[in-house]
C-alpha cells in the first residue's frame, strides 16, 4: 500500500534543499526521522542513518521508517552526536533542531569532519552566532545560507565544509551569516536579530556599560541596513 507522502515543514525543507543527490545521509537528532524518510521516498538519497541521543525519538523514527517502507535503506542509531557514525558511512551530515553551541560541540567531537568531501547541513534553533564563530575559528567555511520562517519564528540553515583558506571575516558575519534582504525570510531573520541586539544594547546602556552598548547598537543598525539590501556585508 502506497501511503500519501507528508510535507516537510519550512525548516526541514530548507535542510533538504542542501542535501546532495544520491548521497549517504546522517541525520543527527532525527526525532521522527521525517527528513531521511522524505529524502528516501523522493529518491534523492541512497541511504540514511537516523541518529538520536534518546530512545523515545528513535522509537518514533522507527514507526515512520516502517510506515513508509524504507527499512532497508535506514540504519537507526542511539548516538550522542556522531559517536556511533563512521566516516566511511556518510557523505552529508544534517545536524538540525538544536542550539548552535550543541551543534558546535558535536562537530568538535568528530575530527573526521575536517574533510572537504563531507558536507555539513546545520540548522541552529538558537545561538547561530556562536555556531558561525566556531565554524570560522575551526576552518569550516559556510558556502550557502538561507532562511525560512514558520509560525512566527525564523530559522537559518547553513551548508558548510572544511575549507580553511576561504573563511568569512568580520563581526557582522557572525550575526548575519550570508543572509541579506533579497528574500522575505532573510529580511525577517535579520530584523529579528537586529531587534535582539538592540535590546541587549539598551540593557547594557542602562547598566552603565557604554562601550559594549555602542558595539551592539552599531551591529543592530548594520543588520537593519543589510535587511534592506540584496547582497554584500557592510561591516560597521
């Protein structure tokens, strides 16, 4: 029986758009395994590892894998990050739906990712600036980045790989990434980030820290200006 195919939410759809045709995928923090199941049913990937640190999500993942009859092409792993994934098994690695600091920790604990053939598709729910900073400091270059908005929240997804000779520079990059105002989602993401930084600047000013307040206020202004442009960072 062919079951009707579900639709990915905008956040996961964004991650799926970065996955290479025919690759072997690791989905870290898979939860319901929606992403690998969808990609397999669309015949975009050849094989997937659906990994999660908790048994509950893996049981949900297993139900969906059986429901859509992709058992022969998915390996379910109880794994803290990439702990039970071997380099030879995968080409593209999705780490999505968690904080930027957690994603950075997972990458740091898998030194074999420092290989330009391994593509990282990263979707931080929070602390995207911490993740961008970690990537830059450790030789990973973000090649593409796009935003998506869903139910009042804006998310960014990044495609990166190890490329220490081509790293972005500047403080503004840590907050804006490769986004600009050329898409409604990119514009909204930048404006929300600017709003957050402005609140931080205002709080620092009230606390008497004028230097830091000015730094964050300048970044907020630059992000608002970037949201009205269609390409190119202008460092404050």
